[in-house]
């Protein structure tokens, strides 16, 4: 079981993706758990706003040194992370065989396009080593960098492109790490890393007819010759 603690201004943006298919089932079966912490919930109304119904609680401000865009303030994010870490510590690690609770292993990730490249190896190691992963999603120009210093976070990027926020990046990490947890994929053998998987896959019908043209499945796949099939797949995946 791995617990994801997501720090985000937009927790709603996760629900459709995490509510479908394999990841929905993984949550139901308690193989993974996802909790949200909205920095806005840790902001108090200003004196001027006191007594107002639903005041606009500000979490961003102009960047020091000038420039376009807004920066997420440190303190609301810090408080949200504190809450996540407290929850993680309270939940503890999963019980060991002797029934004792060991201290949970917690990792804190700061999403940034200039961070360390996330990949399958990273997903695998995280799934093996940690019970709790706190993922901090930035928006606008990013989050006040002092947050990184305070929590000794790891900067992680999901690819060489810039997104408008960290939410999609966090979902990429949740998705990829979850499939490394035993029992999340219906058949653990589905893991590409443990077998020869090819990028091209086929299913019925054997002959697909489209606009009067026939499209055949590669013959080797219906040959029943497993050795030949593996070889073909190995060639495909190169
Ligand atoms: N001005 C910032 C970019 C901000 S993008 C810079 O140049 O670094 C807004 C937020 O989206 C970031 O704080 C980060 O949390 C997220 N984000 C954008 N692209 C990302 C990527 N490739 N990987 C991970 N997070 C990303």
C-alpha cells in the first residue's frame, strides 16, 4: 500500500482520472490511497474580510525582483505539507510481520519542469521504498522556493515541457508508481519490465476490413510458436 498526499489548489481536477478503471479499483482495494491538502484551506481571512461570507482567500503574490505572473506563497503550502506529514506519521508504516509498527518512510516531491526526470526506475524505487509520498503541485509561476529548503524536497519533472500546473504531473506519478504495487494490475505479469512487451499489440478480428482493404495480423502472432513470438516482440520493442 502506498499513500499519496497531494498538495494542490485544485483537488477537484484529480477526480475524473483517479475515479476510473485500474486506479479506482486500486483505491477500493486499498492498494493505494490518495489524500488532498489545499493550501487555501490554511489561509485565514484578512481583517478587512472578517465577517464576510466566503471571502476570497489569497494564496499568491507578485514575484520579488519583478516579472510576469504570480507566485504561490510559502506559508499556506508549508502548513498543508505539515498536515500531510502529520497524517503520514500517524498512519505509520504498514505493520511488520511481528506486529510492530515501524516509522513510516516519507518522501516529499516538489514538482518542477527543471527537476530530475521521472521515469519507470524512479517509480519502481519509490513503490519499493516509501509508504508515503507527498507531492507538491505548483501553479502560476511556481511556489516560493523557500518551501524546498524547509522540507528538503526533491525536485521532479515529468518531462521536457512546461505545464500550467503540477496536477497532471502528479497524476502521471500516481499512475506510474501505482502500477508497480503488487495487485494493482490485474495480472502482475502485465508489468512491461518483467517480460518482453512490444509497442504494437493486436486483438480480434484476425483480418480487419476497412474501406475495402484488408489488414492482417502479423502471421507470427497466430503461429502458436512462443519462441518465435518472443523474438518478434523483442525486435518490435527496440
Ligand atoms: N516558471 C516556472 C514554471 C511554472 S509552471 C519555471 O520556469 O520553472 C507551473 C507549475 O507547474 C510548476 O510550479 C510545477 O509544479 C508544474 N509543472 C510544470 N511543468 C512541469 C513538468 N514538466 N514537470 C513537473 N511539474 C511541472
